C-alpha cells in the first residue's frame, strides 16, 4: 500500500513539541505526583533470598504500627482475585509471592497507610522465614536445566506461537526459537576461513526519572487506574481478565510519562494496586522509589556465540548464531524479544546459509523485559564486533569487507523476507564519509592513543500489531485527535498532530491530542519497538482522510461551488442552522504478516525494516584504560522525517542512553543480591560523559508503504554504538573486549594482558 499524500505543509516541519510548555512550566501532571481523596499509600515488603519456599510471614509488628490501615499477603489477594497471575507472554508472575519467592526483591507483602512514611516504616517491621533453594543466575547455566526456576510453563495465550508450551515441565527455557536457511553444515565444510567468538552483555536498567507509579480506585461497578503505562489498552485487557470483568468496567488513564523506554509496558504495578484497592475499598497508590527500579524490570543480559564461514574471496557463506537471553524470574515479554529480534541475529549481511537458535531463559534474577532496542543492541554488539574481528584477521578494510557482504534491496534477509526501502549501504556510506574513513587519521602520541570505529544494524518492527485512531471535527472547525499512543517524551503527540494537519490542511498547533484514557481513546497495541509512527501514523492518516472525505461530502450536499472558501464553521451552520454537529473519521491499521514456518522462515516478517549505524572517534589513556569519546556520529534511515528536530533529538537521546550501557552501567549482583541498587553506586551518563562533538543525520530516503513516507526512529541510535566503541578501542590500542561494559578497568586489564604484565606486577 502506498500512502496518499497532500500538500498541507505540516510534514517535514520542525514544530516544537506540543506538550513542551506544560512540562517546562511544571503544569504537567504525572501519576507519581497525583493524589485522590481518601487515598492510601502502599509500601512493599520484598524477598531477601533469590529462591526459596516461604515458611512463614510475620506481619504482627507492622500491623501494630500507629497509622497502619492494613497489611496484606497473597492469602488476602486470592480472596478477591482467585488466579492472581499475570504477564504478557506467560501468566507466571503472582501479584504477591505465593508459596515461593523467585528473586531477591520479589514483592511478598504490602502495608497500606494514609502516610507513605508510616507505610514504609511498617513494611520494614515485617519478617519472613524461607527454606532456601538452589538458585541459577547465568543464562547459559540455566539452559542446562539443573536448577529449575518454575515447575512448569504457563503461556498466556496472547501469542498463538507460544500455546504449544503449555504444561511443559523440567525446563528453564521459556522459548527456543529456531531458524534454518540453506545448508549451514555443508557451507562450513567448504569454507576457506572459519571464525567463532562469544560475546556477553550485562544487566542494566531503564531508569526513567519518573519511577513506576499506579493508583487504583475500585468501585463496585468498575475500577479506574491512573498509571504511568506505555500500553493502556493492554493494561485494561489484562486487568479485566484478572477480575473476570468486561473491559468496559476497567478504565485506564495515563497522565504524562516521565520516560518509559519499554520498562512501563504491559502490567507492572497495576495488578497489585488493583488488588490492594479491592481489599481496602479505597483508592491505593503505589509509587516506587528509585531503588525499586532494580527489583522491577531490567534489560536482558545475554550470551551470543557466533560463527562465520567465508569463501576464498571473503564472502560470508555461512553463519551460526546461538543466543541465550537471561529473562530473570518471570518471562514478561522475553519470548517476543527472543523471536522477533532473534531472527535478525545474523546481521545486515547477505548470507545464503544461516542457523539461529535463540533461547529465552528463566533465572533467579529481577525479570527482564523490553528496553529501547528490544534486544537488537545485544545482537549488534556481537555481530558487528565479530565482523570487525574477521576483517582485521583477514587484513581487510572493515568498510570494504562489510560492503562486500551487505544486504541490499531485493535480496532476502535470513527469514526469506525480501528487503525493500532499506538503506543499509547509504547509512554505512554516510558514516564512512563523516568519519573521513579513507583519509589519514591522527593516531595520537605518548600515552594517549586514538582510534575510530563504526557499526551498522538492521531491525524488524514487531508484527502483527493493530492501532486505531479517531479524528473529531467540531462545529466550529476545531479538530481533536484520539489515539492510544503514549507520548513519554518522544514527541509522538506532535508528530500525530502534524499528520492530521497535513491531511486537513490546518496548523498542527490547532489540533488537540486527547490524553490517553481507555474510556475515550481507542485501542492501540502499545507504544513500543518504534512502531507508533508507522502503525498509529497510518491509523491517524486514515482517520483524517475519512474526515476530509466527509467534509467534501458535506460541501457537495450543501451545493457549495467548486473552490468555495466557506469555512468549516460556515458549513456546519448552513447544515444545522446553528453551531452544531460533528464530523468523525476513524482509522484502523494492521499490516499484513505471515507467521514463520517450522524453520523460522517467512516471506513477510515485518512491514518495514529499521536501519541505523554509529561511528566514533576515541582516545584511550594507556596508563589508566580510560576511554574518551571525542566524536559521535549517528546515521539512520527514518524514511521521510515528519518532524526533523524530533528525529535529531531522538537519535542523540538514544545514543547517550546506549553510551551508558556501553561504557559503565551494570547491575552488580552477588548471590542474587544487587549490590549497587542506588544512583549513588549505579552510574548513568552525566554531562561530562557527553562527547564534545555529536552529529545526527537521517539519510534521504522514502518508506513507500509508510505514512507520508515515514517510519519510526526512537530506538535506532541504540543499535550500533557499543560495537563501534569496541572496534575503535581495538583500532587505537589493539585489544578486543567481548563483554560489556567497556570500563576503564576492562580496557586496562586487556592492555596488561596484551603486554604480558599481570596486574599483580604493578
């Protein structure tokens, strides 16, 4: 389908974000700051062991704290919700621990009080006794199934391709995705060169500056939940399922979000807040502290073993990928990450023979879920480091080696889906041009050595998913947009308003975007995976086009002459004799999709491909191992930018987030205990970590099946930065790191190992 376009002048305009004034003036309302009349505050007592049977929970001291309203455990929860298990892929996570705990920090009991400080103090008085069980923390070890996290698998039924796992026992593998293309073993047997490496990524946090928060207000005829949720439609569906209610008795209202990055997707606190409000018969608010981020949801740690076979001319003829994803104690959306990103593990390369095994593993750690990039940064870290290592081993230019093997439009990706509107080579060329790759480079002197590196990547959008939008033109001609996409700082409200303005030929500033409220705004699968601009953008376009068609019909009905300049308000008055009436347009968008076969192959894996790359110039202090990024380049294929300034800020924001994951962020875990669960000990990027030179570019492309030629951007600059830095370190000082983060200590240790000087010699 080719999207219709008109010349409304809104597409391609760098309009300031519509909600910007509310945010900078402090008028924006966030769930974390909301108060309801009669509201109680909930504070959580959490497990102190990684795996164990609950022998007893003593809440007596907490109940005796003055000001405490109630203390609840899972026994109480089951009085109001018979089967209190939730999750998007598996119904495996209890609202409060039932019988066992599966990770340090798992909610075990809750204290309610009118004063949050009282509730917090009382929660600290609760004690629990556990019969500790063996625990498993490493994803590869978990795959051996020697220590089991759960007794059996409980797929939710949301995803048809998981239903066959129901009742499976004796395994920590929540999903094993398999892709086979060509004859990999035969190709390896004929290869002139074979290279094999293993790469690891660490456990890190989303860390939005607004922690998770939910308020539930239960009434006999329904429940209203105020939540910092990225997917209010899913929350509504899941709460209705838990309560056995129709969806129209569940209302989800989403104020402004102070960031999400995937961490506020699906159900997080909403089920617990619901149960507490049902028990207390009063509104209940759960607002996490920053520390509680560490016990809620994280990024997937991973291990990726990759093997490539090349012919005598340097073409990659075979690639074998084995990826283990550490999903923590509950599956969350891990099985989707395992498959939907897993099938891109072979990278943006034209390889006839590919084998991919991608495993979602349960372990006794904080659950892992979607985080900006949806697993692709972990994959790119491995395959773009691996690609550079091959080029250097063959004494080939890393740029020319990539270009020799690159996927191009008209060729099949590993799944068999033919690439279209996928500007991989254009992105790669622009990075090389900006780096002056073919020109001499200052390598530094003395203890400061300089290097440069780059990486390029490919990602599929999650499919199939559905979005619905409504455009309402009032009798005075003013226009309102209703859509479920949650603006959490990415500027989606502004972009959607620009699309409405483009179709209806009006300034985007005049379009009101209604705050997310499931009683008012229609269904959307969720704000995730860079899908919104494409999917919701199409729904918005279709709704606006239907409204435009109805306006044209009204003009004809009223016998308006061709070229009449009568305003919309004039038309309504002429039709109804007063300022009355509405014109409503609706749009529903769900792209075509063909599920993969038993070998993981399909001719239609995704409605569009995301392409991006990063290039860096760095300095390495060989006496300390400290790496300083002096120049950072992000180049992406976003189709036609709807709002170029928002595209630029999304690229820079994503890359700085990934810079933290690349250079220093890591949850340190000892026996299941997080030992740096505070921002005093868990370092995130600060102003001094920002490279002095940052360049962001969207290459000149057009997505032929996108709304106005556009596609998503939010995740793109997370893809290639980690391997680009590692490649630059190798270029500067000749050491190769295969595990994130790339700390000064890791670089220094590698330098000492290269020089055959153990640290003990210092």
